[in-house]
């Protein structure tokens, strides 16, 4: 009879383990799962120090958010909410910023986030002058919902040194008024530069609040997908881990410029431990202009450098052009690897199981899905975008294209492996919202977007657990409920197999267990 520190019994266990898909009891010893079976067997099978009766509620593996931005999320928790849920006009944004500024000393930053012009009554971003009117004595940075653009007021522009003479980096836009040539304050793809110039930094309290919030949603592991200032973030996370304040499991992505630095420090893909590991080299494919940047030949070379060094590669690619560029770069890297097969043993690179990944894959018709599968690539997508952005998609995306918008079912049918993430703070990191959207494909107004791409509840749960583990090559450690796996578990508020699909987003987390320890209880 195995010893156990904790036994969860009388549960509806969705194990996400194909060898044993369901159970009703799970025993934990230390930081690992010791036993999985049926509740009626547990008394004779397990000697448990503590028993929790789950009363028929669902137990699942800890959620793995396979694409989010922890630092931006932590900062936004303390920022002014200007998302469509909170503000539907520029006037309402001004009022929210005005209230926050009134509580701060002159000169302190006001950080606001979440606006999207489609949902504003004026159908345009605010200008710096409108932000000036709300907070003339405070620098203001208002981030777009996408995380790829911001509006700064006049004081913030001055403090960060952005003027009419500031050159636009390739792929970026510093917007000017077409009539006067003056800066409007709207900046596209400038976030890294703004951070380097002194945009507001993160506090320890903000990171702690973010971790608590993620635990309350049942998220036990994340793939931190920010490639800018990645080494600085890695070192910061290491410090927090050393202090014992950051328990969340983190797989950290880096940018292409970090590859040589990682190698100099002796890091390889997967370096670290179960709490913090070196993740993919992430390429930001800029699709805002006429073509995709970086250009294909340069992308091919950079991707091959990472691939040949044994690193996983991740591509930010939302449009079909970006997805195609990513596929071509990986196809080229595989072909070159085959040519140099005699060197594979010495480099240790994975030719057949590289698991290079496309992040988002917002548009993928069948031809691209087939190429993704043949290239052995996986897709990390965000089903919650359908719920949060669906009304805009219905208004702006041609009907013929909506069929392949943020596809899931067709990618599965093409044999492309899938993982789900939130891209938080673009949308909330609540996995149950993403699961609900994957199952219902409903926009906020109730209309369906790409209804044929809907999947089952169990498939959606697996994409948010086992899929995330596969995407980071951690499937032997987490993502399923099976003996010897890490004891990362979530107890939900009800038996979700009996929950009507239209209510899935309302299901709450009751308990979150990380490495055998209860880290959150409702």
C-alpha cells in the first residue's frame, strides 16, 4: 500500500492520459502523483495522511497557458482598465485616466491598457492631446489590447525622447497628423524601444498579484512568450525563484539575438528545471506592411541557426503570409539538416521531432494546415479570441476567410498537434473561457464564428493541459494525471461533463495544487 500525503476522492477525474482517460481518485506523495484509480479502491490501495472529498466535482491536470506575457499582465493588474468591458468611448477612457491621475503625485506614470478602436464610439484611437486633457501633469501610456501599440500623452513622449525626428524602426510606425505633421501619440510596434527608454517598470507586488490571480484560474505552468529583454526577465525570474516568492512553472522564450548569449552561458534548449526552463527562440513575423518581415532569406538563416543549435523555434504569425513564411523557414532548415546528416550526432539537433511552433495561426486554410503537418510543426492558438474579438471578426473579416479563422478542428484533422494559450493580457488568462470558446465558437454577441472549427470539451481540456506540455517537450513531467507525473492539479466547482456548454465560461476553480502543495483555495 503506497503512502500518500493527499488523496482526492469521489471526483470526476479527467486525466488527459489516453491510457486511462478517467478515474475517480488521485493520490499525491511529495511533489508527484503516486496513484490513480477508483474511489471505491482507494481505501484499500492508498495510505493517505489527508483526504479531500471532491463530492463529484471535476479534477483535471493543472492548466498550462502555452502563450502569455507575464510581465505585461502583472503590470496591467495595477493599471487602468480601458478594455471594451470598461470603456466604450474616448470620453470614458479619459475619465478613467483622470480618476487614476487624481490619486497620484504629479509626475508619476499613469499606465492604462486594453483599448481597441473597433469597440470605441469614435472608431479611432485616442490622441495624445485627449490624454493630455485627462492627465496634463502625469506621463500616460495607454496600451492597445493587442500589446503591439500604445498611445502616449505629450509628457510621456517628452520623457521617453520620442519626437518628430525620431526614426521609425523597420516595421514600426510613429503616427503623425496628416494635416500638421505633429505626432498624434500613437506608436505601433515600439514597445521594446519604449521599455528601453524608461517606460514604467514592474514591481515585486505586481508579480505576486499576477501569480495569485493565475493560481485562482488553475494555471500552474506558463510559456512566457515575450522575446524582448528576455535575458533580463530570465535573471529576474531566477531571483524570485531563489527567494521562494515565484512558484509558477515558467518556460521562457528568447529572441533571435539571444541565441549567441545563451550559448556563451552554456544554456541549451530546456536548460533549467521544472520551475524555470529555457524555451523557444521566438521570431516576430511583422505582417503590418506589404510583405512579411524579416524577409524570407534572412528568416531562413536565423531559423536554421537556432534549429542547428538544437533549439525549438516559435513564430509569431497571425496571418496566412506569416504562417507560410514560418513553414518555409522550417522546411528549409529540415532540408539543410538532412543534407548535413553526418553532423547531427555531434550537434544533437532534433530533425524529426523539433516541435517548432506557430503562435496564433489566426488564418490557416487546408493547404497551409497540410504543410504544417508535413513539416512536423505544432500550433499554439488562442480560442478565447473568438469570444473576445468575434464581433470585430464578423464585421471586418470576409465571410470566405472566416471559415479558417483561428482554426482548431481542421488543424486536428490535418494531424497538427495543438496547444492552447491566452496571449494574456490581450485577453483574460482564464482557461475556462478559452475552453468555452473552443467548444461553442461564439462571439460576445452570441453569433458563431467558424462553427465548423468547434471541438469537444475533452479535446479542449487536453489542449490546455497535455497540449501545452507537448509544446514544451514536457509531456513526461506534466499535462496528464498519471503515476510519477508532477502533482499539478485543479479541482473545479462542478462536474463539467454535466455543465451546459453555454455555461462553461462560468465554471470556477475551487483548488489549485502545484507540486503537491495547495497554492490556492476559493
